[in-house]
């Protein structure tokens, strides 16, 4: 039965995100964020990548304090909550299960709807969180989701009408950053470090070849190998090569990645006729990518949407906005969501 719209005017959503290595909770009042808390997991640093078993254990430790902190910061009592939104997938199964089980139990205890959210949709719909000085996309637009696990170009015709029109055939763009950084001896996650050093370097110092992939799909595994061979070749000639040229190497890797992304976006714009471009996912924090997209507004007449920094890497506010957008749909079936017994799903399509 449709849920009274009067009851939806003041909606408070608690959102929980635990798909990878960040335990996050947020509270939203309608489409505005009241609190957005993220606990990262330093435990993975020494392993050069996320260790699933350690991630789920850390989620278990973090989830209660993170949720408490979000409610406290938002000054909201759990009895005021209208619904709970949680990440159902995609992600690491052990990690997803912690957030899913916690959200299920809390929603059941409070007898409120439990709203399942697709993490990749959330990276896109994060643009609908109301923030001063940030514009909200109008439909249709193209979303480029670039993270540690995904690289997709998505045509977005409405909140929940999305079509993937291009994606990576192997590594995600975040992996290209992180694996290249690992070759250079930088700690995990290396993406933000490459970004930092790239800002001081010459992007054309070391040309890396771009992969040739048909259509709107991507491939990043070749770049990682090219960086490895380049490293092995240069270090043989001069063991100090990386230390001496880190800024230029990082700038060159980042430049190559940006060119790959821009080439595909240009193709997607040509193919769809859509010139509104939104980016999302952890890699959308990259300063070079942000600058390239800003420049594209003047160069090619695109309208580009860059998320606020706190909504780029994994966070729960983006899960909350999807929960809210589902909750206010006229046909929202409250009873179905009260009895929501969906399980976590490691592979979940948009
Ligand atoms: O969305 P996210 O937090 O988690 C996933 O769903 O994967 O993305 C994490 C990825 C990592 O690969 C990280 O290195 C990358 O985002 N990243 C960056 C930057 N900040 C985060 N890559 C390049 N430049 C950055 N500034
Ligand atoms: Zn993500």
C-alpha cells in the first residue's frame, strides 16, 4: 500500500556502507546530510591491498561506534529514524555481510523499512545530495564511475533508469593507479599519492602507450604491465631512478589514464548526443581528472558535475540519498521494505 506522502516530508535516513574497507554511517534529513562518518582501515597498508578477512573483522569492530557517532553528530535519536538504507552490493562478501546484518537487525528492532542500495548507483546518485555551491544534474546525463573496483560509463535517464554503455574489460582505473604506485614502492592505496606527486611533475616526460579497445569499453591491465617493464628497465640503468624522477613518473602515468578516460567520454558524447557528464567513485577525487573535466566545459561545451570530496571515496551519505530517493517514490511499498530480507550480493549489476 502506498505510504502517506505527509509522513515523508521529514524523512530521516540512517545509511550504512561496508562494501570494501571503509566502515561508514550517515544520517540524512531528506536530501541533506546531517552526519557522514567514515572509519578507514589502516590494517591493509602493509599488505599492499585490501585483505578481505581483515576487512570484515575491522567492520565488526567499527560498525557500532561509527553508527553511534553518526547519530550523535546528527543529533538524532534512533527512534526518530524513518528508514535504514544499506549497501547490498557489489563488494566483498564478508564486508557486505557485516553492514547488511547490522542494518537488518536495527531496522527490525525499530520496525522501520530497510532499503537495499546498489553501491554503484549510489556513487552516481551522490550528485543529488543537496549541497551549497554544487549543482545537481538533470536527466539524461552520462555518469563515469571510477573506483578501485569499477570503471563504467552509465547513461542515466532517471534516478533508477541506468544503462551501462561502457566498462573495463580487466582492471578498474583505481587499480591502475594503485598497482602502478605499488611498482614504484608507494604504499596502498597509491592513487592519492600518484595524484600528489603528479602535481609537481611533467605529464609528458615518459609516454606510455594507450590501449586500443573497441567501443566504449576500457582496459587498464596493459598500463600496469607497461609501468612494471619501464620500472625494471630504468632501475637497471640507475637504481635511484624512481627517487630522482618520482614526480615526472607519476605525472606521466596520471596523464595517460586521463587521456584514456577523456577519449572514451568524447566517444560516448558523440554516440549519445548527451553533453552532461557526472563523475563519481574514489578516483573522481583525482585533481588531474577534475581539472580535465572542468576544462572540457570550455573546450567542448560539456556541462560537468564533480562531486564534493567527501562523496567521492566510499561513504554512507551516498547510500542515504539512494535510500531517500526510493523512500519518497509514490509507489514505495512500506510493508515490503519492513519485511525486507534481501541478502548481501557480492556481484550486483546496476
Ligand atoms: O570508491 P572507492 O573509495 O572504493 C571502491 O569502491 O573501490 O575508491 C577507491 C579508489 C582507490 O583505488 C584509490 O587509490 C582511488 O580510489 N583514489 C584515487 C584518488 N583518491 C582515491 N585515485 C587517484 N587520485 C586520487 N586523488
Ligand atoms: Zn566505491
